[in-house]
C-alpha cells in the first residue's frame, strides 16, 4: 500500500503545473508546496530511522520543531528541486526497506516522540502518501483508495485520532455509520466519505442524521507537525 500510494501521489503531483504549486492545500496554512515538502521529509526521516537500524546507531528522532522548519524551507525550493526531493527521498526509503534483514524488522525506532516498531513504518508511509495526495486539492480522491485500505484507515483513525465519544460501525462493505453520545446516529455513508469527513477533509455525500456534523482538523490524522494528538477533536 505504501508503494501504491507513492505512485498515486506522484500521479496527482505530476498533474499539477509548477505555477499552481503555490495554491492552497486542504490543510489550513499550508500551500501545496508545504504538503509536497512534508511528504518528502517524512520519507527522509523514516529512511534515516531505518538506516540507524542498519548501522546499529542510536535511533534518529525528528521533533515537531525540526520538521516544521524543514517543511517551511522545503516549500521555498524551486518546483523542479521540490519534485526531485520527493523522488530522492522515496528511493532512499525503499532501499532501506529492501535491505532490511528479517530479524531487523523486529527493531524499535523513535517516531513522533514515541517508541514505534519498525514494522509500522510502511503503514505510517501508506497513510501519509494516500491522504496527502488528497490534500494537494487537485485530482486526488478518497474514492480512488483501495477498499482494504479504506477499512484499515477508518479502524486506525478510530484507535489513534482521539475522536472521543464517536463510534464507527460497518453495516455492509458499502455502508458505515457514525454514532455519538447515547448511540445517537450522526451520519452514514460509503467508507470513502466517512473517512473524508472524520479525517477532517470535509463532509460529502453522507446521509446526515444530525442537524449539524462536527468538523475535524486535518492536522490531527495522520498527525502533522504542531498537532496535539491527545487533545479531543
């Protein structure tokens, strides 16, 4: 899924002319350039963490401030350099994964200030490239996501995004429902549309039961630099 998502992100990015990279993304305060820079530097950070396992060095840790600074700097690069940055970082990460021995995958790295199993890194990357392809506010769509990926993402979001009293249930492969306090139905819809709404990318095509649906912050899931993962949505 990480490799499929990388190819998908590349297709969406390649369809955006250089002069349109300055336009706003779906993430407040970030242009498309910022999203591209983040996708590149996330790959680099993951690759360096994998490299530390190869080398037996201390785990590498990128704090929020360092990542924010990198993204801001990267967003100012010429368009061609920014695109190349994404490509080179992806190659670095893929080589690192390729060269890991079977026992090495059992190692633990530092990621976002916490200990994370190295086996989680492909999932961390898969979430990012698929979701941020949509954040480019161009041709990316949750409707393009493979069904198993949608299911995994909704389950991940429910477990890690701190959505409070909301409960997500699957009634059929094509219909999921979200309930709030006292099992009050809020909305139902296709998994792509449920994921779009709960991940903070807007509510579309949902069968809405509540008069007004809560709005969510796209920085919360997958978490981005500067987001507070523990605060309620």
